[in-house]
C-alpha cells in the first residue's frame, strides 16, 4: 500500500490544504497520507496560531491518516534546514513512497534541474551572494541578483521568486543530498498568493486567515475551511486560540535580558545583537521589536526567527547537535486515525529513529545529545502552554488525537 507524505504547518488548516491532500492521493494513487507538521512554533519565526493538537485533529478530519511532529530545531529554521530536517525524518521512517508539495511551477523536472544546479555550484553561489550582501542587499535579493547573471534560462529566475517553489526546491535538494528513494510530486498552488493578506472566496492563504483571527473575527473563517472543521474551531475559539507573537512579548524581553551572550544563539551576529540592544525598549511588543530590528539586509522572517531563538534558548551548540542528526533526532506521533494502525506498525518496524511521546522518551532509549535537543523542545512546549494558561485560563492536556 503506497504512502504519501506532506510537510506542513496547517497554521491553520483551510480549504487549500484539503485540496492538496485530495490532489496528492489522486496524483500518486497513495492510500495513506502522513502529515509531517511543525509543532507550536513555525518556520517564519512565530508561535502557531493554534496548538498543535488542534491542527493535528483538523488534518485527521480532512483526509490525513497520521500526523507526526517536526522537531523544533527544524521547524523554526530557515528554509534549507527546515527542508533537510523534514525530508530526513520522512526518509528515516522507511515507509514513505512520495513527497507531495505545493508549488506555483508544475514542471517537476525543471524544479529538479534548478535543485541540481544549486547543489553543483553551491560554493560559487554562496560566495557571490556574500558579495551582493556586502553592498547592502538582503539574502533573498542577493541570491536573486547573483542567479540572474548566472542562470541562462530566464524562466528559472521567475520560478525562484515564488515562495512555494523556493521551499519545494529545498525539499528536492534534501532528497538529492540524502540519496533518498522518495519520489517528489508537486501539486499546483491555487487561489491567492502565499503571503497575501486578502481574504478570497473559498480558498484563502493561511496568512490572510491568521490576520482575520488575530482581529478576533472568526465568522469569515467558516467559508474558507472545510465544513468538518467548523465545530472543532468553534469549540476551541477563545478557549485556547488564537495565539499570536505579542502574547510572548514579556517572555521575549526577559530572555533577551537574561542571555549573557546573544551571539551564542542560532542566527545572531554581533551586528544583529548590537542593533537589538540599541532598539530595545521595555514597552515593545514582539511584533514591535521585529519591525524595529528588521533592515534592508535582514528580512522580517529572519528577524522573527532570531528573536524566537533567543526566547527559546536555541544556541549554536545545540543547533550543531541537531545538524548531526540532519535536524531529525527523533519523531513524535501527534495523532492518527484508528484504521492506520498498520501504518504505525510499519514505521516501528522500519525506522531506526527513536520515538517520543508527549516529548518524553517512551520505549526507545535516547542518546545524551538527543536528550539535550528534546529538553529544548520540552521547554518550548511548556512556554506555549503557559501563555495559553495565562491568556485563556485553560490548561492543555498532553494527549494523542485519535479519530
């Protein structure tokens, strides 16, 4: 029985995500779908708007058979490390036949060609990017400028400007580097742009839906999410979501002041550390601080990730430990459908990865370095739960979601 995997955040789950699941099954013929989902913190450097259990439950109600959590160091990293962690984990499970991702470009061979080019000339490209960054350009802009002068096919430049294509190419690069047998499949992204803040009929971006929820408006959500999720979202709304970055403002300020050397945190340069301390004021929210610290050559997402890394104590030394495991030191099942027991059994038989439950070792022994990484995951989870407890006076239970 063929199994497809989708790397996701479902922040929150909406109609476009259901379409992706359906198209994945149609394109691959897979009978089973695994969602490898970020936990309570996401790649753009923010807390997820909903607890991971709500998002896992939503996925299981809409066609996913099994939801596995992507460990924190991968989930809160830049695109290359996010992709490597996700693909490495899927590869180590030993049961995944297809990796399906959304993209604006539907020519998988062209995406593969770009991925191969980027790997082959990686050193030259990075050197060229640094030259452009020294002129004051951000990393994405510097990369675009360098590749514009070195890629003969102009259409490839346009492909590299589109957000889903960029992440899809990182998945393909990871598959190549790992010599993985998983077959990549792309599903066309439909409706509005990934970063669009405008609500559109039926299918809207997660960005636009989050923006609406953060304004304490839930009614516009219902026409843009599957009917099967209406009761779930109504039940949890204002009980334990929405959660936003600014709910963590005091924790961020405390972490900044209690960190002896900010340059020991993942992604923090001396220049960024100096800029942060210069801009820091006691009345600033998380979002205010992002806007104060972002600049011409450092993006909003990079800035937000840096601040998140500070708040969660994600140091360079621990990041290097995560790299040792290709950002995938263990796996955790967040939820599953009752009829997927054979899939879980197959994973246990095929994988060499240790499994944890509720971010605690279960039956599989962990190496000391895996335990260190798990402790960071645990701390991040406890902080998220504490914020929900303070904001909504709700205590979340550690439980697997079974549908």
